[in-house]
């Protein structure tokens, strides 16, 4: 047996789950993660001051930015490679090595830059630096794990790893709140990092048990170069989707006030629970579109319907229960941010249209068009929200919704045209 054969996925055929089962499994997993995350912030808000909560939220947002940058499209490269019939192990080994190094470099770079540019809100403690670094690396690996398991037809495995990771983070925060009221942002960050680490470890075990993969990360250029060549264009597209929501809390914390980030972030985090449905179904739509291009049109409309059904249900709950949910954080959060949550929840429909369009662009390789559209929309979203920041979270969210709806109307028309062309070409 050759060295390459020794690290491939086992020869026994992997049992693929249906696209719907993978989609719903991912949604359930993200719902568990979001629910545990919300409970985490409820505990944090009652364990310390608004300032410490705001600083922690800004740090978490910074970690998420690092992970989105560090993934370098490796997850999309895995989906494309596996969908085209390439051996999974080689691309997985290269992908994990690349994102591990990139996550480390970007996290350290952010910490150094933050300390130099904004020393008043930067932490110099060893605990914070260590937990930030670990969170960035494990968070990046989890993104690739998610997409690798989707490509291998086992996206539903997400529910277990996110439930365990979220539960551990919540338990650690509850223990800290019980032992020491007035916990620092460093300690809260450590609790949050513990959850991402557990999710990463569970994901690695699942990849081994479900498909027989044994990770042997490799930085050989012959393996890494194809991953980067395929992945980076798709990474740029993903950044246009994620960056606005991740950047805005940082901008608020450092340009307005940490308290502004503290009031905005819970509303955004809850709205993201609804947005996760179209985002995750878009990943499966992309994977299925690569694997079976002939079904791209039907898969797109099916994914959009399920995105609106599942995400719409979550959005309706958020609209109806905005004040009670936010009051768990404290009455000041409910009074300040309930309106923002309702406006953001209403953005589920335009966000679902945008995700369906991006997934079609990914499957067809039309990433340049989608990147230009996404970058333009992302800048407009952040600019409009910052413009309204002085008037409070509700006005910020309304501005966000208006801009998102205008963008979705434009890409929705484009999506119809593209799908008609795909259908005609298939005849």
C-alpha cells in the first residue's frame, strides 16, 4: 500500500444522506449553537458589566472575522473536489494544514494590530491572547469540517457537535457567573473558546467515524496550490456575505462605544439564527449543484422554498417574542434592541434570495459577478447602519433592512434570468 493510499477515506462506500436531510441537520446544529450562544450571553450579561460584555462581543466578532479570512475557500475547494470525484483525503489534508496556519497568523496579526491601534480596548493578558488564538484556529477548522461533511453527504452530523460545543461554553460561563460576579472579558472569552474547541474535536472524531478519514495535514505545494487556486475566489464571495455582520460590531465598539456593540450584537445574533437556514441550505445547494449540474434549477427552487419555510418560522418567532427574548439579557437590552431584532428578522426573505443567487453563482463558477455584487452590498449595509447609529439600534436595523431589500430585489431578477438560461441550455 502506498503512502497516499494509506491516508485516503476508507474503500467502503460512504452512505450519503439526502440534500434535505443534510440541510435540516445543519440548520438544527446551527440552531443548537445559536441557542446555546444566546444563553451564553444571557449569563454573561448578568455576570458582569455592559462594558465587559461589549468588549467580549467585539472580541468574538474579531475571531469570526479571522476565521472567515483564514478559511481561504478551503471548504468550497473540498466541496468542488469531492463533487468532481477526487479522492477526499488529499484535499482534506491540504485544507486543514492551510487553514490551521492561516488562522494562527491572522489571529496573531489581529492581536498585535489591535494593541497598537486601540490600546484602550485591547487586552494584554496572556489568557486573552491564548484563548483568542485557539478560538481562531479551531473556529476555522470547524468551518472546513462542516463543508467537508456536507460534501461527503453527512451534513446532518452538525447537530451533535454544535450542541456539545455550545453546551460546554454555556456551562463554563454559568460556573464563572456563579463563582465570581463581575467577570472580566478575558474570562468570558475563555469560556466561549472552550465551546469552539469542543466542537472542533467532536467534528474531527465524526469525520473519522463516519467516513474513515485520519487527518495528516500536509503543506506540500503540490497539494496546497490546487486548494488555494480553487478556494480563494469562492472565499472572496463568502466574505462579501459574512463580513458586514462581523465587521459592524467591531466598528460600533471602536467608533461609537462598547455599549453600542453590546446592544446591537444580541439582536444581530438572534436574527442570524433565522438567517442561518438559507445560508446553510445554500451550502448544500452548492454541493448538490456541483455533484449533479443537471438538477441545479430544481435544487435552487427547493432550497429557496425550504429556506423561507424554516427560516421564516424562526423569523416569525423572533418578531413575536423579541422583547421577552431580549429581556432575558436584562430590561435595558429589551427596551433598547427589541425593535432592531424585529427589523432584522424581517430581513430573512431578502437574505434567502441573496443566498440562493450566491449558491447558483458558486455552482456555475460565476464568482466574479457575485463578488462585485456582494462587496457593493456589504459596504452599503455597513455604511447605512453606521449612519443611523446615533439614533439607536432600531434605526440601524431599519437602514440595514432597506439596503438589503434593494440588493435582494436586484439579484432576484438576475437569478431568474440565470436559471432560465441554465434550463434552456439543459434542453
